[in-house]
């Protein structure tokens, strides 16, 4: 059985001199987050754009339905 110099342990698997114990802690913080008016208004602009898209989709659906009903009427007549 061989031992590591300076160690009384017969198994040097966890010898701190050889392997060292280190731990790192990394923190990430967005320092500039929320400091601009444009950044704060981004969610509001997105919501307004989504409302416009929804309104246009409803108008398109109404126009498509009216067109289909008129075509069915004139096909019947």
C-alpha cells in the first residue's frame, strides 16, 4: 500500500492537498434593466399591437362571412 507524502490516509481519494475544494458562485443581474422609458413601455406597445391584430382578424372574419352569405343568396336567386 502506498501513501501520499504528508498524508496519514492509505487512500488519497479525498485528500484536500491533492484535489483542493473550490466552489464558485456566479450571480448575474441586469443592472440596466428597467432604466429606460422605452423598455418599460415595450409591453404596452406589444399589447396595443395585439389588440390591433385581433380587431383586424374580427373585421376580416365578418367580411368573409358577409361575402359568403351574399354569394349563397345570389346562388339561390
